[in-house]
C-alpha cells in the first residue's frame, strides 16, 4: 500500500472534476454544485476550501467547507461539510487529519470558529470540536447536532 497523501484541492487543481464526482457519489448532491464550490476556492473567491486524502491516485477521504450545510442557522458559518472516508480506510485517523487541516487552514485565513452538523455523538470531540446546540436542518423534521471548533 502506498503512503496516504493529504492535500487541499489548490495543490492539485486538476483533481477538481474527479473530486466533485467522488463527493457526489457519497452524498448525492449534484456534481456541478461541488465543482462550482471548488472553482470558487481555486479562483480565490472564497476561503472555503476542499480537502482530500489520496492513496496513490485514488480518493479515499475528503471534506469541504461551505457557508451553510443545509440548516436554518445561517449565522453559524462557515460549515465543514461532506466528511467522508471510504469504508476500507476507516479507523486510521484520516477524517481527523482532514479536520485538523481544515481548521488550521481556516484559522490561518482569519476564519474562526468553524461549524459542522452531524448525527454522530462522540466522533468529533476527539478532534477538538465541541457540541454547540441542536439545529433544524432544512426540509427535515428532526433536529441535528451542531458542533463548533474555536
């Protein structure tokens, strides 16, 4: 097995389309929406970045940052979104390392705190995230957990 590489999409912009398709395959948000968000980041129109873990040429983990991850608390921004690690690569610290990268990059860009929504109840605490409150997702009846990283 090759060594895993952790990158911002800015380091290898040629991966934009492949990354957009990979995220779409995990979360079913249109590929074009991911590609547009990535292009905004690549064009320096936003500080909201996209991060990947690669095993060779294969994407095995990733996440992004957007203004709002489909919840009603528009004041809690920006949001880490689309956190995913391929099943065969889980329990290796991949998501944690990606989360640390994004928090550091956002802080270095002058952006702090950062938020995320999740149904997980203990995963994010391991990486310095704190439960903030329950929030209402758009078009869903059940509340979900909002976390903050300061």
